[in-house]
């Protein structure tokens, strides 16, 4: 049995299949309990530190919403420029400080490995809400939870991941949770934004079926799920390169109707223009339901690492 209390949540690859199933079951349970009441009291008296050194709408608000719905409270910041980071304080010192106040820390930071650095100095469990182009494990579980909610089961399904697979941390974490299930992945990206080879070759050696292509239309014909992502402008060193690649893939309603009308469509959001808004009304467009599912997943993870569920 996994000891959840006090555990750091740092990357998609840290979970076994049983642990993933446990998080999803806990999220299901908390979601149905929340249908009967506005807030639970499982985390009453506990405090979350939400430290967002990098822009965020959904991840921060859904951590805060999750903590409030569990009956707990939140302190934190949404902008590093308003904190002592602007005076030159190190991440380790900021974390050591917040650690004196709170029971659990959720953080986002532009540097790969930052959540792990924080976990090394914090007594409280640290949950990674995105470390640069690294990992985003809570989003990965939210995505898996959404696919399961939409399709019923993951077995034998074909999931197409499209867009910026080089810098996109949601897909880096995502593949690490998908690999536990008997499904197929098709990776669609411009040549220069392919998923790092060290990830794909490791997953293949672990037995995951992965195909790579640059052709979205061909991939859609066999897709059960399309997971669309944004080209990560803030990770590019060369602005012209971003301009050249930013519209590589745009999903339009006409394409879904022509190629795969029953397609389930996910996107971690924010969307720039990789899905046209006329797709939003289609029954398979699940990206706002996916947002909602993020609250249940974060409630589950917070309650587990606090040891209150
Ligand atoms: C993603 C992120 O921040 O990595 N957004 C999110 O957390 N829902 C995706 C992105 O910014 O493209």
C-alpha cells in the first residue's frame, strides 16, 4: 500500500497503475460527494500555499478551488514580481519560508526541476503545477480522468497528441501516465517540435505503441481522442522560429466532421488558435469539461497528501 500522506507529486512517471487508479477513484468519490454539498470539511484547518512564479489561470484557480471545496484555506501569490524573488531571494529560501506557514505547497516555476528542488527543502508535501518545459503531473491525471469519463475505458484506444511535443509539459507528464494502459499513441508535431527522443525511446522499450507523423489529417482518421496543444511561445529563444511554427496545426470543425465525427477533443488550455471556436459546440469537444475535472483531481491529490482521505 502506498503511503500518500506527505508525498510529493512531482512528475507523471512517479505513479504505478494502482496509484493512478486510486487517485481517479478518490476524485470520482469526492466529485459525487460534492454534488450534494458546496464544500466538504476534510481539510478544515489545513492551509495550502499556492506559489505561482509563472502565469497561470486554470492550474492556480483549480488548486485554490479544490482546497476551498475540501474545507481548507489558501495563501499564496500569482506573480513572482510581487515577492522577495524580485529582491534576489532564492527559490530554496522562499520555499523554506512558506514551509513555516502551510501544510501543503502547490507551485509553478519556469525552471525544469524547480519542484524537485522545492521538495528537497520543504517539510510539507510539494505538488508540481508545472516546472518550465518539464512536467505537469496534476494536469496529466486530469487528462486521463477526462478521457476515462468521456470514453468509459482507455483500453485499445488511439490517442493523438498534437502540437508542441518538445516543450509541452502536459504531454511530457501525460505519456508517463498513459504508458500504464493498453492504448496506442500517435504523436503529431512539426519536425523541430517532436517529443524528445529520450522519452519516446524509453516508452517504446517499456512496451508502449507509439507512431510519429507530421500529418494531422491522417492521424485523425484513426483517432479516438485528439489532445491538442499550444505552441509554447515562451520557451522559444528565436521569435521568428515561433512565428514560423505557431500555426502548424489548426483543428477546424469541417475537419472533424469529414474525418472523425465521433472524435473526443481535449486541450489543456489556454488555446491560442489551434482549435477554431466553431469546434466548441461539438459533442466531442471536452476541453471545458476537462477544466472542471481538474478540480476533482486536485481535491483528490490534496486530500491524499494531507492524509485526510
Ligand atoms: C498548460 C501549462 O501551463 O503547461 N496549461 C495548463 O496548465 N492547463 C498548457 C499550456 O500552457 O499550453
